[in-house]
C-alpha cells in the first residue's frame, strides 16, 4: 500500500482486517519490520485515541515515532499557491512538507474541516498538499472529510462481533444523534464508504431531514428518516452526530428524542452499540446504554491499535 487516505487505497479490505486481528493475537510478530524507520505524526487538531493507538502500533513494529502538534508548536502554515506571504502565516506547506519528507519515512497527519466552505473542505486541500510535497507515504489520521483508520477499526470490531445468521447479512444502522457543536462529516462519510465497499453487511443510514450525507459515500445504503423504524432488527447500531452537508456545517436539529436509549434498542437484535468516541453522555447516548453490555465502544477504541498496525505494516512492506 502506497498511502492510506481512503478505502480506495486498500486493494483488499479483508486482508487488512485479518492482518489486524492477527496483530491483536501477536502484537510483536513483526517487531523488526520498522527498525530504523521513523513515523512522523502531525496534528493540526486535538486527538486522544488516534495519537496513542498509532504510536503504540508503530512501536509494535519497531518504528521510532515523532509527534508534532503543528497547531500549538509549529509555525503557522500557508497553503495558498503564489501568495505574497506578508500576513501571519510564517511557512509555506511546500517547504514544511518537503522538510518532513527529509526527516521521516512515513508521514501521518490529522487535519480538520473549517465547516464553512464545502468546496474547500471536500477538495481535501490540506492533506493533498502534504501528499504532493512530502514525497513519502502519507497516512490519514482523519482528514476534512474522511477518517479511514476509524472505519477500518469499525469493520474489525463488527467482524469480531458478527454472529452467524445463516445466509442473511448483519444489519448495520448508522444513526444521527444530537450534539451541541457542529461536527465534521468525516466519520459518517468514511463509515458509509468502507461498509459499502466491504459488502458483508446491509447498511441503513437514519437521520433527520437535511442531514443527508454526500451520496458519493452513501450510495448503496438504505436512507431512512424514522429512527425507530430503521433500528428494527439491527445487529449493530453505529451512533454519530454530524453537521449538515447540504446546509454546509449547520446544526439544523437538536431534538433530544434522537439520543440512543435502552428503549430505542428494544426492537433490535440485542444490537451492539458503537461510537468512535469521544461521546457526550446523555446527549448522544444514554448512560444506561454506554454502561451496558450492549456497548462495545471501549473494545472498538482498543482495536484502533490493530488497525493502525496493519496499515503501517502494509506501507512498510511496500517500501522494502
Ligand atoms: N475517534 C477518534 O479519532 O478519537 P480521537 O479524536 O481522540 O483521536
């Protein structure tokens, strides 16, 4: 694998899932693969799970890791081509990314959307420019519109928790839930993109009107607007808030009845409840669910290590 920006970089999802599950059993099986290689981890936004799990994954492969919080510790970066840099931006991405390419063997980076300009966010201009100028493999730690390490993790977690149900595929329901802040569409876009490409489950997406995601990611999923109806017979309930794609970046609905409660799960197949975390308790998911055996959010976050390790391993193998 040359880079890891979306599911389109992955030739075989199940190969990556199986590899991750093998690392979960034997974390140090390839502990020499990354010897004398350095992973750079650049954060333009906060992170807990992605940062720590990827560091552990790299260490398990024998890599050195350097974490750089660009937003807090670096020079402010300019991304505009041909601009006169007489404002507050001190360094152009052309030099910054190229220098990273000199220091590291693999570059990983987290960027976020501004949620103001849809075209700019959906062009992925920040991560694209790092790819263009770094000259080394780039791994997304979440970009403006996608979070592939999270989605690979989610598939690993679903596979681990899938019950054999004859010929029928497990029903996965991704449901919108309320939030007080306008959040990116990256996690739900990416989840839909990966689940659709994986083809081993049936995906339903349920949301209030106005929260439809970009069809480029959701095509193939059933789209519904009645949460109780959508949740019927679900095997997995993937809960997430996102801001509107159509009325870009806006909060259109705060209806608390969309929160996931025990009552809502009554007509599911005792569904497992997933969330990428961080989750706001009793706003997005009720305590009674998060504290129950139906919640697999901690196991899901734990699997971030094995997803990252499988991805880094494939990239290192491609460099040999
Ligand atoms: N799910 C996830 O990416 O968590 P962090 O933002 O803490 O990395």
